[in-house]
């Protein structure tokens, strides 16, 4: 490939799953070669209000989780007996 040449790209459907856990931290599964096929109809569809409510709950949950992380780090900082000194 020559300098300034656009690299070849292909747009394709993909599966992307991402979540956080206390045990593993951030977990990501991404693949563009899986044979994903919808079977049946959607079980439900969120209304705009339900999307907003869910987004609010997600924000509250991540802030709570990050607060727990901060507390855990704070409990293991200098003077806790667990530092390197």
C-alpha cells in the first residue's frame, strides 16, 4: 500500500457485546463472522420515555459502581497497610 492510499474497508454486520463485572472488569466480545439471525418477532419495543428512564437508571448504576471503585481504592491507599512502603 502506497503512502496516502486509503486502506481497503468492508462494511458488514457485526455482533458487539460489552459489559462490566466486578470479577473481570470490562469484557468485550466482537465478531463480524458470526451467523447471527433473528428468529421470531421482537418481544417488546421500548417507548421514548422508557429509553429515557433506562438511560437514567444506567447512569445511576455506573455512578454507584464507580463510587464503589473509588471507595475500594481509597481503602487501599497510603497508610492502609497495603501500600508498597
